[in-house]
């Protein structure tokens, strides 16, 4: 059964990739732009100093809890880590559940999608706060790839939207530990 499933997956992949190869070959300028933007954004994400401001402390607290404990709960351990590492306290935008657990008022989906980048930064010995920048770089890149290759809009509009997204939301909020880029990409796509 597993061999049958693997065989079906391979056949599907072989059918998809030639089509993608053709699509990239038909749009050489888009391919060069998308690959270049992805590389530059990932380099920025790795080498730019991360910024923790505004409600970012709550998003980082949830990310830390999700990555280290599998829960968005802001445990005593998480609060102590945040105080020791970043000299901040997680007071204000939190609530205590009936069971005594502390949670941020913010939704935890954005920190959840940052967990893979958290593991990568942790493994590479980088500041785990860069997880948000890496995730933002991937979201901006993915949005641009979608617009340039898979959107049904006219070429001029696809290029304009890609540039507008990159040079507005994609650059202004790039270092933020908030879901602004995620939200804007979701609305745009």
C-alpha cells in the first residue's frame, strides 16, 4: 500500500514539475526577480538585527511556549526566560484561565507558523527572535511568487502589486514580530 502511495506521489510530482519548469521558462524575468528577491530577503532575515517592540513580546512569548512546550501558554518558565533574555515582563495583554494558565490575548496562529524558523535559528545558533524575520521573508517571497506566476491578473498588474507589496508592507514590517505581513499577504493573495 505504501509503495502504491509513493508511486502515485512520484507520478503526480513528475506531472507537475515539467509544467512548472515550462512556466518558469516562459517567464524568465519573473523567475529572475522572484529568485533574487527570495535570496535577498532571506539574507536580510539572517543578518539584520531583530527588533522586539509593541506587542511583539507577547507573540514571542507564545512562539517560545509553542516551540519549547507545545503550548501558547506563557508559563512561568517562559516569563522568566523573557525577563532574563530581553529584560521584559509579560504583563497587561494576558489573561489567566480558570486552570491558572496565563495566555496572551493575541491569537497564536502567527507564532505557530514561526515555529519551524525558531527551530532553524536555534539549531544554527542565531537569535530565535529572527524566526519572525525569516517567516516574514518566506511570506513576502511566497506572495511575490504567487503574484508573478499563478495570478490570473495582467502582467503589468502582477508586477505592480508585487513591487507595491515588497516596498510597502514587505519592507516596513519586515523586522516586526507581529502578523502584519502575514495579514497583508492573506488579503492580497
